[in-house]
C-alpha cells in the first residue's frame, strides 16, 4: 500500500463514519455491525476491568494499517453518534486500548515521525477523552483506564527488557498518548491536572529513563540499519522528534503546561482550536492559542484573592501549580547543569536530549 492509497482509504472511512453518525442517515444496526466487523479482533472486557493485556499474557494477531484506519473510523463514529450507540461501543473501544500491547504490528512507516502504534494510541485516547467529556457518568472509568495503560507500558520498559519492543511499540505508543493529552481540549479542570500529575510523574524514575536510553542505544548499535526498530528511530529523528528518555520528559512537561493554561483560563472545549496534524513544534503554544490568549487577559485583569476568599477550587489550583512549579524547576536545573558540563568538556548535545525544549517548557 502506498501513501496515496493509505490516505484515500483513510479519508473514505472517516467520511463514512461521519455519515453513519448523522441522525438524518437513519443508520441501521446492520451497517454498524459491518463497520465493527472490519475492525481487528478483540476480546470485550468489562468496563471496570483495568487489566492491560501484555505479550506475556496473550497475542491478539496483527494490527495492520488497514485495521488502524477502520478502528479510527469506528472511534470517530462513536464520538459523533447518539448516546445509546456511544455507550454500547464504549466497552469495545476501551478493550482495544487494553489490548494494544498484545497486538503484533505491521513493519510499515508511511509518515515521518509517526508509526501505527503512535497513531492508534493517539486516536483511541483522543476519542475516549471526547466521550468522557460527553458522558460524565463514565468519565472516571475512562480516565482510570488511561492511567492504567500509561502505567502498564512504562512498567513494560523495565520488566519486558526487550529493546526492539521498546523502540517499535512502547515509545511510539507513549508519544501517541502524550500527544492526545496535550492536544485534547477536554482536559481543562483542576482535578484533571491533578490526576495527570499524580499518575504520570512518579513513573519518570531514573531506572525507567535509563532503560529507555539503553533500549535506543542497543537498537542503534546492534540492529541492522534495515531493521524495523532502526527505521522507527530514523523516522522520528528525521521528523525532528527523536525518541529518547528526554522526549518522554518533554512530552510530560508539555502536557502539564497545556492543561494548566486551559485550567487557569477556564477554557471551554467548544472554543478550543485543535490541530492534531501539527506534530512538530509542540513546545510552542500554537496548539492552545485560545486558552493562552484568555490566560493572558485574566492575568492582566485579575487580582489574587485574599486567602479567606478562596474557594476549594482556588486551593486545589494553588496546590497543583506549586507542585508543578517545583517539578518543572527541578528538570530545568538538571538540564542546565548537564548543558554546562557538556560545554566545559567541549562537547555538544544531541537533538534527542531536547535541551532547549525542556529548559524552555520548564519555565513557561
């Protein structure tokens, strides 16, 4: 399948999903079943089962590019359809996320800087965040599934100890998860920021970050240049977004910054401009322009309330921002010292270290 075929088939499926979700189309159950039948096989798990399946437990077959496109269309249909159909499809969509590590993946790279695990994770998470916004009664289960998924795949870096799997699946999937959290306009509340910080920050420990770098270094030194894992690294490198431990840190800082900006600005999702295709330059504020503009206005106009006037929301916000401030400055200080040491030694740093990006994002 060439790039033109890939894009055309994807556009057709997405258009079909939009038509099926339109109430005027009078879509039948048979038509929805036909779309579901073209998606990859998955075992439906209870919605409250937080188990994430791994290669240790089960192998689910291959997630081909064609399956990815069909699954993307199913998620888009679920986001746009009526409440009854949406709730019926939610267990299936959550089950796909829970099974992602157990799928095999086609060794194909059609776009620099993205892979099938990256795209599938992004589409599933972005769609689930939309559904959580529409269905508050299911939001807590959806969020907990997302955090369970993040914890699981990061844990696999340390327990599975497979450099090829880390490079070809785990790091791209983490990139897709981070991008969805960064770009979703539905993450704008203090409790959401707190959940992201509390669930993700403890995962960025020295052992995991060291194992990420070990996996990429092993791949570069031991794998043939035509090996899929080597081509994955090259693809992200050529796109200006190298996979590395510092990429994980940088993605996390961007997520905190974007959600913080939306939260402080009380940014409504309907006013947010989202451009999911803009994968590069995520350290800039172009993907949260609406929230950022509103934030600047409120900063100029607002006055910090006296403590006795604070609401519970104000106190939660203050606590979250203090923690994030300390966390961000810690990374800024670490990266500054490393940069100074490299300069003293007469050495430069690699783009995969994300020096400028981490320093800049930490201070925003």
